[in-house]
C-alpha cells in the first residue's frame, strides 16, 4: 500500500483514546446518533409509514414488534461487522458461526447440560471460531475475506454433520433460559433489550477505549498505525474474536426464541450483516464506523423483508427486491458522501 496523502489519517479518528467530541455521556450519545445513523433511522420510519399508509395492519404494534424481533440477530452481527469494516477487514463466516454455535449449544442442552452453561459455551465457541479465523489469517498471511470464505463452508458443514442434517429438538423449553431470553420484559422482547445493551457497550468500546481507537487508526492508515507502535496482528485477532463472540451471542438469542436448532439457520446472514453495516453508515474504506447505524440498517432490511409480504410479492422475487433496496441505499449514501467531501474540499480552498 502506498503512503500518499490520501492515506493520511482522517479527522474521524479521535486524537487520543477516550476522547469524546461532546464531552461525557452526552457527547457519546450525539456521536452514536451521527448523520449516518440519523439518515437510516429517518429512512426506516418513512418506509414504515409508507407501508402502513397502504396496509394499515403493518402499523399494528404486534407486527412492528415482530419486525424488530426478526432484525435482532442480523443487527448483533452487523455491530461486529462494523468493527471489522472500520479496520478494512471482513468476515464472511459470521452466519456460519451463528449457526454452528446455536447447533452445538442446542445439542448440549438436549444431552442434559444446564441451558445457562450451554449458552455460555456457545458464546465461547463463537469467540474461539473467530480466533480460528484470525489464526488462519496470520499463519497463512492471506486476506480475512479469503480465509473466512473457506471457513464459511467448513463451519456450515460442521453444523450439518453434527446434527446429521436434522433439527435439534427435545430441549428443556420450560427452563428459565428459554422463558427469559425467549420472552418479553415490559412488553418488549428481551432479545431487543439485549440488542440495546450491546449497542451501548460496543459504541462505548469503539469510541472511548484504546481498542476502538486502534481499530479506527488501522482502518484510517495501516502503515501509520504500525509505525506508531500499534500491533496490527493483535488488533485483528481481537476484532475477529469479538466478531465470533457476537455471532455466538446472536446464536444464543436465536436458540432461546426458536426453541430448536436448525442446521441451515443463519444462511445468508453474513451478507445481510455487511449490507446493514454499510447502509447504516460504516464506510468500506475503513477508519470509521457506527454501531448504532449498523443495527438500524438491520432493522431497515427487516422492514423491507416484512413489507414485501404485505404486497403479495412472490418469495422468488423477495431476494431481488431486498438486493435492489440495498443497492439503492448504498448508492444514495455514496452520492451524499461525495457531495459532503466536495463541499468540505471547496471550503478548504
């Protein structure tokens, strides 16, 4: 990679770890809901209102709650993807890690393990699978996108092999694990509340901790980050382990909600998570990310998927329509970014 002026660290990387532009929690909240996050939030609300104007049933609180529930798993994955994109990395195996963690924990529960212990084991397994991805990248010196493309098939194959291609059933659904994480609190699905907690924690990590600063510094200029003493290998390992752990967490939330393990679950989640992160305002060029925006991007995709049902669009066309929405959203975002950069450049002259 050449070290030209275009690779110089941008202003979206904080000057020091722990620094916040607004000062205190208020500044963190303002930055969490930046321009990109606000844009996707407005787009989501407008889309809901448009669908609701044509099909009022879509505005039923129970329907909106289901839409939000369905977005949780991709939203958790998208939060991890935002970290990776911020440092110019990508993990294509997140959907397979989600599925393998879910299957393994379901099998442990079926075999008599305490569901809480099995759930923790599933999250740990996800982090270890992320570590395996990182080890492959480091040992063979290949891009993460290539390594995780291979492990995508490996992890998916393990899910099918371990479950013998059958659903894992016979779980203790009356256990507190399923009743709590598969239930509601104050009328809100617990998984949605977990998503909110994850958003707060990861935004704090990304914006105020040395790890988050290093992630953004590497994405902004890898050569400069390495020159300043940041270990690219160490941060890459930590980021991929975080991604794996989040995939494991999403798998446990899915297991609690569905109450069984499907070896095909999570297929295609990796592409949806990447799309959600980009739609939410995390640029592919690295150096910046928005966890909240990535999660809102997942909600937007869930609204699109659910809205298509109300328009009686055949299932064979649903993937086409979802892809078109992603392309339009990313195209508009790219256009707006170029205009902002052009205005900024003109103002600097």
